[in-house]
């Protein structure tokens, strides 16, 4: 399935835009970090976290149809 | 009704809907002053504590920072600000709380974060203000591009 993905900060700069799409398997647990690094090889050199539907994801997870992923570089608020 | 629900500042509070936190560009000293003045009618308050984050003109490998351009995953950031706010209200006996953060360009020397807590006594204000600032720095997806005087840049990371 095709999933929408947003990029922020240094990641948007490196990947050349603020959003894109990624093909992911549905209804089975996947390691998002590995899957996203395969889809976007530039990520391997960067520090980032992934959020699904505005919540940080660690470890294997099931991505549902219509989910919104976001790749977040280190925070710098304040 | 919690006291901040009748706060007269322009952030109209609601238990369910997060308050808007982001402001475009720097936070003006006059806005901060007005915010303080608006609390004079809330006479149950005995202590305010305020934290102001200011853009620092760091010298990094011979290049001077002249501004930071802030961006954010706004939907998640607003939700996280709301969670931090609710957690602070549950941990301390606060009367009022206001948080503002800049988006877009803020020059060195200008204010990018304004945290304003009020309580009947000082201890709650001191403790909660520090906690809120630390939580913002570690939990809210805000990103900062440090722009140098020669117009090159690097991406800031909170320590």
C-alpha cells in the first residue's frame, strides 16, 4: 500500500522536499526504521525518529491504510 | 472550572482543544509585558514565573549565528504542548499557564519562547516553569536552522 510521509528540517532538505510517499506492506508488523532507510537511502547518514499519526514509533509496528508517517530530525525548540 | 479557563488573555482555553502556541516570528517584549498586565485582575495569584528563550549569536567554527529559522510538525507539536500543559496542571496547583513559541525567522537577541506560569505561591511556579521548559525541549517536534552571517546554515540540536 502507498503511505503518505512528511519530512522535516534537515531531512526535508536532504530528501529535497517536505513530503512523499512510500510503499509498505499492510497488516503485518514491520521495522519502520529499516523499511524507510531502504526507501530513502539518504536517511542512513542522518539522526531521526519516525512518528505515525503524530505519535513516535519505536520497534516493529503495523502501519494501517491511511496512516500519516513523519520523519523527525533532532528537536531544537526553545 | 479550572482557573485558566477564565483567563482573559487572547488564548481562549478549552479542555478539549489545544491552545494555539505558535506565533509567526519573534515574540515581542510588548506582548510579554501585556500578558503580565492582563493578570492583575486575577488576585488569587501570588507568584508568576516566566522563562524567555532568546536566540544566541553562537560562534561555531568561525561562523556567527545571526538568526534561527524555526519549523515544526505543527499538528504533533500542538498536541504535545497540550499534553505538557495538562501534565503540569495535574502535577502542580497552578492558576494560569501560557506557552508561546516562534515559527519562522527569529534574529539573534530576539525572543523565541515565552513560558508564563502563575500560582498562589512561588514554589509551584518555580518548579513547574522549569519542568515545562525542559519538556518542551525534549518532547516537542520543533526544528531550528541556524543561519550564519555568511548565509550558510546548520541544523540546531537541543542539548
